[in-house]
């Protein structure tokens, strides 16, 4: 049972940060946009957003549920290294409210919202793309189709749009992330295991053999989670141990969420004709840190620009500009973070040394500057030189952990 319901310049599949940003930009440009989102889904996410995102994408202050002013790195032997943010902060958002605000902003710009699940991609006799989806709460077998001059797939790490349309998408590697949203505790006097303005990152093989675990404050709630690519590792058990270590074992659990997180960008983001992907569907989660919100929104904007050029000129090669622009802006950072993850996260011995390196003031300053402004800092060449030689000392065991 199916019905045909219109033709759009753009159908955006997925209403997370990438899809909602792309839909907003294209609707604002005067394009007819359908934003198709699967209702009720929330991605497990620490919810951290840097100041550059807040400025670049004009995010109102009321969406921030907390402002983080430091991070604590915790080593396999439970040594803690605090990294204060000098003159800045990291904003924290709850993904359910944040994502919905982005979708509503897209609708206010003119995008049409529909709740439904993408099923398949076909073509009409005139070769125009056709998107088939099942509307929310519709009986099984109910299918609706819309025609699209272009399509943006922003439907997550296991994107069906990417799998059906983009070469190589089925081979994307993943980390599995799981977190529990719990009530924020009221620590007893002297209990420093939890602080409402501090993000805690645990580099311990017992909590994650190849990634890390986190405790991120969200005002009245807390995200406690972990990630791993290792099959057979009980991540739920690990998060239980994490909660105990962080003083969260006795607080109320509000919800539990799990999902795959991509490990690296796809080699190709478009089908060479009328489809381009963005966000997790394109694999734009930063290695080592797992940061994804800023990069998803940046990829969504690049995808929107590419689609606008396609619609304006009819030139299908324009779609390739989305990946080219993203990698030009962020590829070097992804490469460096990938090397860091592959080297430092491989064993508890190396994690111990990694946390020790985080004590260094040069490392802390450059880390926060790069994170908050989303670019490698070139203004401190001697700091980079000092860090290089300190890293070598740790690599070869000359420095004490």
C-alpha cells in the first residue's frame, strides 16, 4: 500500500544536527525542503559543544544546560590530571531538546517536517530520485513516496541512504557507544568524585579497552557512558563500574541509550548524481575524542552548499565539494587524532603515559585552544616543539609516568 506525496528540491533524511542544519540552510535559500526524521530517537552523546559552534551556528544561551570550565583525565592507576580552561568554557546540551530546537528552526525557515522511517531509494521513469518511507504510527506495509531533485542522507552511522546509494558505505568501521542519563548527585562534603562544572574522562582498560569512558554534567542530569569497538566487551557492565567510581551508583537512572559511532570519514560522500551524505552517515566523528556535534553541523552546512550549487547549475560534480571542503577544514585534525587514538589507547601502560602528558601546561593550552576554535594553533611554535620532545620522551620511556 503506497501513495505519492509531492516533489521537493531537497529531501533531507534524518533530523539530527547535520540534517537539521542542512534543511535550515536550504530552506533559508528558498528551496523546497522536506525534513524526514524518525521520531523518538536520541543518540547516546556527551552533549559537549565548543564556543565556535555556538557562534557559527547562532545557538541561543538558553539551550546550554551547563558550562564546563575544566576536564579531569583519570589514568588506569586512578591518577587524576585536571585541565582547567583558561578564559573559556565548553557548553553542554541535552540532545533531545537541542536536536528538536534545530528541527524547529529549519521548519521556521520553511522546511516541511514529516515523521517517518526511510525505507528505500528508487527512481522514476524520468530518473528523478524517489524516497519511500513509512510514516510514524502507520500500519506495517504502509508506504509513502516523494520525488526529490536532490537528497541529503543524514540518518546516522548505519545510514540506509548511504548503504543504498554511496559506494563503500557498508564497510564503515564503528565504535559502539552506550550511556546512561542519571540524576545529578549531591556529593557529600569533601567528595570530589563529581563536579557540576567538570567533565571527567576515564582512560582505563576495564571501562573501555580501546576508547574511553566519560562522566559529563548536564545541569540536573549527568551522562555516564563508554565506547568500544571490541566485540564481546560488556559495555553496560563497564558503565555500572564507572558510575560506582564516579559516585553515581545510588542516583536515579532516567534512560539508557546505545548506538554505533563511526570511526573515520567515508572516502566518498556522494553518488555522482543527486545524493550526498553528512554527519554520522558520512563518518565525521573525531577520532580519539569522539566529538561529533560540531563536525556534523559543519558537514551538514557543506552538504547544503553542495546541493544548492547542484540545483543552481545542474552540475552533479558539485556534490563532491562537501567532502573536499570538510577535509580541507578538518582533515588534518582527524588525521592527528586518529594517530593519537591508535597509539595511546592501545594499552593501559600507554594510557598511563598519555594522562601524564596531559599535566603539561603547553599540552593543556594548545588542546583547549584547538578544541574551542576548531583549528590547529600555529601561533605558538615553541610550544609545539616542546610538546614534540616531551612526547618522544614518553614514547621511549625516558619520562616518568
